[in-house]
C-alpha cells in the first residue's frame, strides 16, 4: 500500500471530527466487512469440525492456517482503512479490484502487524514470560509499548515494509508530532487492553492428548459464538482507530516528512 502520491480525497463530512470518526465504519462496504468478520469464524468452525477433523493432526494444522488466513484479511482491511484515510477518506472503503489481496498480501500484512507488536511490546512480553505476573511493572511496560505502537503501525502500513519499523524513524516522527499524536495513544491502549482480555480467555493445552488436538481446540474456541460475539466491539473499535491513525497522517504529513 506504499503510495500516498494520488490526489487527496475530498472531505465531505460536516459532522464534528470525533463523531465522524466513530461513524467511520458506517458505510455499505464497512458494514459488509464487519458482517464478514463476525460470520466468517462460524464458517471456519464448521469446516474445521465437519471436514478437517477427519484428517486428525494435519486437520488441526490446516484449521489454524485457515483461521490465520482470515485474521490476515482482517489486518489487511484495517491496513487499507489506514491507507485510505491517509489520503483523506472519511468512510470505510471498498477494496477495489486493483487492491484485492492475494494470499501473499494477506500473509505479509499478518507478519507486518506481528512485527509492529513485537517491536513495541517485546519488553512487556519478556517480563511476563519470566515473572508470569501482570503487576505494575507489566502495565507500565504495556503503556510504554502503546506509546510507540500507533506510529510503528502507521509507518509499517504506509511504507509497506519491515524497514519502516526503525526505532529512530518512529521516535523522531513522534517527536515531530507529539501533541496531536499523544491523543491517539489512549485509543490504542484501550484497543490493546481489549485484545489482551480476549487472549487471556484462550484455552491452554492440558496434556499430551490435548497437544495433538490443540489446533482443533483453539479453532473451535475462536469460532464459538461466545468468543466471536466478544470480538464485535474490538473489531469496530479497531476500524475506528485505523481511521483516526490514517487521518493523523493526512493532517500532519508535512511534519512527518516521510516522502510518500
């Protein structure tokens, strides 16, 4: 998605910017994508339970890969929302034929988002892996990671490259736009707290037998309605956050001076 050279899209909304941002997913394409993100896990769950379960361990691996492909498309669309809003877009976009992703695009976006998370949250993850405690130090490291995450995500998506996850570039960009940027951090903090809450509910393998069937166990849990319904709020909020992040670039691209 590395190109913001196209003409800026016209800004048509007359609503206050915050209300306008909250309504960002309310377009035909946005609503269709929200429905896809809620209904696709049920289809994956059915395929996993009634088709792939017949091939045992391999089926569990294929079930996980199928879910990761779905997750990659979710990230691809959120990245496209950032890109579209960075050109001045004000409602959730339709993915044009030119930007229709293939499996490579989806996988790249998945790894790119994971790369952003790794760069920003590795101190937090390392601390928890050694202490297994979510104490004050853990949450301070978590907030510290959220300070860098929005800018890292913006750079990663717009440059469409892991090279953009350069700590110097990220820190310098934050310095140049500190006052407007700092308003994005609480939004992404809230979003990532919700993601942590969802991850904390995931089942852990309890023994050798569960390890062999863990692919089916985790996909069955992720695709169960009790979990899918819990993802509705975070997905909507993620779409809104993607819009605010893209609009941040649109407003402050001259200060960032990324040459896009």
